[in-house]
């Protein structure tokens, strides 16, 4: 699975020059979908497929109106109007200035109002302070798209948020699709049209943060689109993500995201990209409290709990990176590199120290560095002195790269079927060796389908071998730091592994409520926390095993219940709003006689009376031992809705905080992957002579809890099964305690 990547190790980082690949097949044409049918909704009534807006007329309109156009010297609108005129000419669109007091703008006849436009227009660009009244005019003229640059909306606070709400409502009534407000001219930039190969499509909520990606064109990396989404009163990141995933020229989508307007829409769009095999690389700010506050003040969006955001992106194959340099390098590599033929990475260098250092970092990041076979090592030693290590990393000692042997070594490594990627870190220029090595790598890249990466470590960056030889190649991926190279290669291998076996969880999501749902609904108490007894009834409704137990209201009944349950027993107070029983002394464990049960009953009821806690009774429970304590639960995220968490339970849940989270729907494979993410996953396999536990039963509980989250999401605020005792293999799992809070 794909996860967040390591931060950069140096400050001098430049984008990669990467290998080319063929474009994807032309997809079927999609347009804005109508209201979804019943089969397009999950059990909670939420959509299961992303609508793909037909944005062709936005990016390549036939006619454009510029409302508020100007050619007056010194006016901000004048520069914008000039840029739009040049852009319209490039895309072949007819441009119509609109201004109430001008007959022409830059020699182009000017219409006094929207109603006076000489033809229907596909796109209206609003150079006005208040776009709201203009939207209503555009609706009557049946304009398809509009762009609003004006600020002063949700990014400014409560009053601005109310103004944006009014604007959104007007757009919804109009049928127009709006980009903005608080956006910019990035969509109308001049893109180079002399570059070949798959392109990067760029989505940013802060225009300036996309500049480094846009600048990659200067070193030959093609860009096709730029969507500056601004405040997203209407069109949002998800709309462009879905659209770009369908464009045959797009090889990867790079995103700078400050906040998501709607978590579900984003996941549906990411799911579409994953099904199409289109990589999505994203910087998502808001990892820290300070970052989250800044993001909210800039865009007026919900940031969401960062661990949920991280898990949701990983779940749907979005590659989250931390820096803009990583966004450059990772998206460039994924856009243009061919599908890997093997996962093995070989590190090849002219310095043993460099190779060892890089190999340590690559191995720590999870890259597979296979030991080359004895036969392959013998072959390499035909050109490399026998005292040098060629097992991987491969150290050539320097001198062989200066003559005919250099190319022989590279070709021999690439011929190994276990090798999918060759990485050559060149720590610094050392001509003529480094010049010859760079040329041999470029020449070899022209003859192979395997990925060749070079890390050019010189801080200067003006060397001929770098500027001309490496950056002049469309088949070699060139990086400036070890960190970015490792991050990009890891993302490249992980992405293809992820998409090769990808099954959309939305396709498997339940469409109709289960019989369990009807049973569970009768147990829900809106706005209340359920007692442990009632919460366990909720679990039983969904087929989750709980201990043998009885709820009693007298000491005599407790003794009878203990005899039926079987000694030893556990006794616990049960009552609504009672969350932390252990801290209050309301749990008694290991009771083995009737007298102990009577005493425990009296003590528990006395404590509850003293603490002013209202009970519905005392639970007499089967005592379950000899397993691994886990926690499985449901919480409600403000951005994504219900989420499911699994982790180490019991007292460890608050001490270690070792948990994995997922956003429903997810597959059984993903539930198992969640367990593998836990730091304490080895406990499930058995440690210190202990038996392995019933992982299948644990996964089944996670999936049943997911079903609860999907079906009761609007009614269940929180569910906490802790501990869930996972017994030895073949013996199942038992929910020993449960807490449920109704919405």
C-alpha cells in the first residue's frame, strides 16, 4: 500500500528528468451525470461513483466573455485582460469584452452587458468585485462556466463565509459551473506545446505553490492543465481529479491541497484514478495544529484529523508527500516511467562509500535490494576488479567507467531479471569519469525498458554532464538528492503494485440494509450513550461474539447467574453514561465462589450509589483469557464521516496509540493490510512461545464493524470494543467490553 513519504534531506533539490512511456488508451467520454439511481447509492444513500464533469469547454472554450475587461493604463484588470486575450488566441477561442462604458477594449468590440453578447459563450471570466449579481445574469444567457477572481469570501471569516454561501446557492440555481472565488490566472498560463509524452495535470488551492511544478517544463517535463481551485464554492479538487483521470494525455496528477470540500467526493475521485491506473501525488497541509489553522484561514475549508486524511489517501492510492520538491520529483517520475518489470533495485556507483550510504537509506525506506546471483557477480568481475563488492550495491572502483567496460557493466546489470530499477548516485562531478558515466547511462536507457535513475549530487548544477547529458535525456530520471530519489522510486513501485491488484471498494459496498440493521435500530437511543449491556446487544445484532453473561439486579440473582455462566466470573456495573468503569472500581475480576459474587455485588452497587451513577444492573460475565487484546471501533470524522479503527487494545490503547484507521467502504484485503500497519502486529503471530491468534476472526469483526458504520453512520456517533480478546487460531474473538454513543 502507499503511504506518506520521508521528508527531504537537503535544501538543494531540483525536479527529475524522467523516462518516457506510451500514453494510455483513449477513455470513453464522460459528462456531468444526472441524479444517481438506486444502484449507484450505498446502504446509507451516498453515491458510489464520481461524477465526471465535462470540463472540455472550460479548458478549450469556443467563446469567452471577459466581464469587467479593461485597457486603461495602470488598472489591474488591464493586465488580466491582455493575458486572457493571448490565451484565447492560443486555444482558438473568440473573446468578447464586456464593459458598460467602453465601445472597445484593445481594439475588440465591447458589449455593454452580458445580455448584449453577440453569441452564447462557454466561459465567462468575472473581473468584478462582487460576482453574485453577474452569476444571475449569466444564468439567463446559459453560460456553461464562470471564473471568479474576487476575494473576501470564506477565507476572511464568518461574514465572508456567509457571502460565499449566498454565492454557492446562486451558482446551484443557475446551472453554471464556477471556478473560485479567490482563484487566479493559473488556468490560463501558456503551456509549452513542444514537449512529448504523458503530462502532469496540476491542481492547487494556492496558486503560488504550483509554480515549482509548472516550472518543470523548462527541463522538458510536459504539463497539460492547471486548475487553481481557490475557495471551491462550486468546482472543487475532486471534480478536476475525476476529469484529469479520464484525459489520455495525463500521466499523473499533482495536487497541492489545503483543505477538502467534501471527503467522500475526494475518495470517489481518487477511486476513479486508481481504477484508471493514473497516479495521484498530493501535498496536503494541516499535519500540525498550526498548519491546520493556517489552511482554514486561507481557504475556509475543513482540514480533518490528519491521521484520517493520511489513512484515507493511502487507502485509495493517493501518494502523500511533504514538500513541493517531492511533489515535483514523484509526479514527474510517475507520469512518464514505464511499468516496472521487477521490484529489485540495484545501486551502482564509482564509490564504495556512496553505494553503501545510498543502500542503507534505500533499504530503510523499504526498497528491495536483491543480492545478485553468483553467476551475475562473476560476469561483473570480468570488468570490475575481484576485490570489489558487486553483490549489490555494485562498486566499480572508478576506473572501468572511463573506457569500454563502463557500458558493459550497466548492460549486464540491466539484463538481470530480478532488477527493475538501476540507481546510480554520482556524489559529485569527477570528470572525465562522471561525464563518461552519465553518457553511458543515457545511452543504455535508450536500449532498455527498465528505469534508470541518477542522483547528481553536485551543489553547482551547471556541469555539462548534468545540464546537457542527463537533463537532455527523456529516458533517465535525474534527481538532486538521495531522499527525493528514494521517495520517488518507492512511490513508483508501490503505485504499480497497488493498481495492479486494485479492486474498487465502492463496487463491493452494500446497497441494501442487512437484517442486522433492523435489529440494531431498535436498540439505538438518539443522543444517548448505551450501557455496556445494551452496547453488547448491538454487537450481537451484527453477529459479533460476546461472552456468556447475564444482567442482574440482586445479589441472589448474581449468584444464580454465576452458576449458569460458569466460574470464574467477571462482574461489572452496567449503566448508560458509564464509560470508565475500571477507574471507579466498578469491575471485579476472577471471582470463584458464591460468597465472592455476593460481596462483589454489594460493593459495586455501593460504589455506584456513592458516585451518583444510575445503573441498569450488574453484569455477571464469563471470564475469557489467553488471547491478544485488541480494540476495534467507529468514530465520526468531520470530513470523511464514519471511520473504523483497529489497534492494540486493553491498557495499551492509550499508552502505545498503535492503531490503523480506514474510511468505509474497504475490502477484506484492506482490513488485513490495516493489521500489518500496526507496530505490534507481531503479537498476532505469537511471541515468546505463544500461539498465533485467530486473525481471520479479527478481520471478520473489523468487517462487521464496518457494516455497522455504513448502516448506522447517521445514528452511531462512536463505538468502542475494548478489549476484543482475539483467541488462539481457530477459536475466534470475543468482545469483552463495549461502549456505544448514539447521535
